């Protein structure tokens, strides 16, 4: 099935990208976010592999990336306020990660709305994956925003980004 081959490749590339980012990031909190994203992409890959083989599908449950992200941003905020720690510049990597996530969202949404997925349980799984990919995209966008304007991002008390997850 063409859909599953493409889906597996998208998730494999996302996993590899996030793993490389985690390895290259000296800031523990940001590396942790990347590792968590890598694990989620790997889990999506495992789901598509099982789906392709007709095997039992692994759990699609949400492992709480939002809670981890909120904690990481709180720690980063404290580091920035106390030490003036600059954000690590990962513009290209963030852009590529956001591109992966948006590509996944578009592709999976098209598959869901088209004829690529007909089984109701598979549709439900794909809807959950789309929701998780949207959360990943919001998280990457928040990392990009924090990197570009850490002081402004922190100063605006009404602008509590991680709460949106």
C-alpha cells in the first residue's frame, strides 16, 4: 500500500531528525524535548509497520508530551531569567522539523479524507496520529518563537505558550 510506505518513510525521517537534534543539543531540556519527539515518531512508525503487516497495532495513547514541554519551558525560562542564557540557534533544524510535522498532517488528513483508509479502527488511529502531529508542530513553533525572542516570550504573562498543548 503506497500510503503506508510513505507514512513509514515520513515517520522514519522524523525519528532520525529528532534523534540527531537531541544528540547535537547541549541544552538538556531542549534535547529532552527532541528525544520525546523522536520516541513519538518511532511509535508512529511501529504503528504503521504493524498496520502494514496486519499485526496488532501498538497503543496510540498520548504519552504526555505537553506536560514534558511545559516543564522544559519553565526550566528554560528560569535559566534565561537568572543567567541570561541565550537560546540555542537551531533555525534550520526547527524549520525542517516543522516541515516534517506539517507534511505528515497534510498527508494523513488527505489519506483520511480520501480512499487510502477504509477501516474505522484505522481511521481512529490515523485521527489520533494527526492530533499528535499537530501537537508536535505547535511545540516546534513554540521552540522557534522562544529562540527568536526569549525575553519577550517570557515577559508577556498572558502569552503562556505551553498551555496551548
